[in-house]
C-alpha cells in the first residue's frame, strides 16, 4: 500500500510568493517540507499585491501550491469592495479547509501572523475540524519599537501572552522565544526553527569592481540602525580611497527622504550611496559583490527575541558579515575573525574597527566570508530543517492528539 503524502497548509500570509522576509521564510519552510515528501498549499484569504504584479490566483510556485481564496491577487479599490473581498476570501478559506478535511487530505496547518484576532479565528476553525495548528513564532510583538498605536499595543499584549497557548505546537525562531513558549505553556511541543536560506540560490560568481563596498540592506524606516551604520562609517578615513558605504533600502518616498537627509549630514557623505526599492531578484548579486555585509544587532529585547532573515542570506552569499555580539549571534558559530566579524558591543567605534579590517585586509575578509557560508550551511540550510519540520508537524496529528480533540470538542 502506498504511503500517504502528508498535506500541510500554510495560513496567515497574504503576499505569497513576492513578499519580503516573512514570505521568504514561508517559502523556505514550505520548500523544505516539499523536499521531504510533503504537499504544501499556501492559502491567502485576500489579495495584497499592486497592479504591477500579474500571476494567476491559484497555481504552483517552486513546487508549492497556492490559492488566493478571494479570487484575486490584487487588493481592490474602495472601502466596500476591499472589505467584501476579505469577507468572501475568509469564507472560501474555511470552505477549502472543510473540503480537504472531509477528503482526508489535511494533516496540519502552519499559521504565521502577528494579529491575535486572526490567530483566534484560525484556532476556532481548526479545533472544529480537529486539525493541529502550528504557530511559527518569529517576533516578540511587545518589544517592537515601531508598534506604537493603541490598537497594536492591545493586540500585542494578548498575542505575546496567549498565542502560544492557542497553538498545538510552536516553531520558535530564537532561544528567547523558545524559553518564552516554555514559560507560558509548559509541555507544549516546541521546535527551534532558526533563520533559513536556500544556499544554492546564492551560488553566484562575484564581479571584480576594484573598490571596498560595505553594504547595509534594510528598510528605510529603521532609522536608528541607519544612523548607527553611518556613525561607524564616519569614524573611517576614506578620503582618496575607493571605499564606499552602500545602502539598499525600501520604503515610502517620505522615509527615503529622511534617509537622504541623514546621509547629507554625514562626514563621509561623498562615499555613501543609496539604492531604493530595487527588485528582490537583484539582491543575491549585490550581496555577492560586496566586500562586507553589515547587520548590527542591538542590546535590547527586540533583537534578543528575533533572528533577522537577512542574516541567512548574508551568510549564503559568501561575503564577510559584520555584526554585534547580541541575541542569536551568541547561540551559533559566529566566531570573530573566523566565520564573521563580531563587534563586542553596540558601539560605532568598535563596529568601525571591523569595517577597517575589511578595508585593510580584503583577502582575509574573503576567507571569513567563505567560512561564514560553510557555517551557515551547517546550521541554516532549509532542506535540513525541512526534515525536522516534517517530523514535528506530522507528530501533532497522532492518535493521542486526535483523542484530545474528541474529548474536548463537540462533534
């Protein structure tokens, strides 16, 4: 008798397959599951793409099935049309779940969201269907400085206190979130699922450019980090040298204008270059051609709990990474001078020292970049983690788990 192929649904994200870090993580988790014999379908209850994107509302992407249950990948104009599309999409999403469950073709659902109300709806639906819910927990919402509105604060209070209790299993991106899950819900099945990367995608030949390129990639809204990187770069003597600080930033025109204004005030502004809203497909080549990739982590709760997806892509490029000794960097093989350049403290002076090493010893920086890629392959290869994820997700759909549903949920 042929073994049944596990079918796992991915719920919560609405920009598949062309979103940023959250969607890229979704894709890599799904591809890891597919690589180990699972079928994965991403359901999006609403369209969120602009008119420049054109692709079918249902289909397949890199082996992952997907469906926009609203019927469109685009967000319609007008308050009524937009909310009607959301409502229609939600009902169709539930209908699709019902259909799969009745046909015996639904083994688990992975949910990724920071909205407590959406998670609660998924919890109620999946309890009714007796299907396990896996929460992919990647951020401590209450620690995110930009989430300042009253609505966000109320949402985040409930999410960080109750989300893991609503899930049947949790994948935690960091040691902090793993411990947080264990504190709130002792005995809850939890798997540490760190940053992931498709290293084959970054097998890119470098292009000679005859200059030192220190590259920072991040949203234009992350002004404190941009200011930190500029402050460190201003400590360097770069006049009459081909040394450049390159920013790749996405954001609104107002946010980018703030970045340009900050650059204009910097001491080494003539050696600072900004690229904005460039296509994601060009990013791997940009990373491969850099002399060093910058990602300072801050000594606070937000960076202790998260693990930036971008760090995996930095490592995969084979370019030396300059970072700081906080958060998950301390839980893996980020060894200063061997697999990365790790500044001891969140200080522009010490960060600048690592930049200077790249300027003065480019061959050593290249070796560190190659070593960093090998370290990343050992720890963050999506194919390796896909096998662990398959075992974790399917283990929740055991006889004991089904008995729990039978005893606790009316049929």
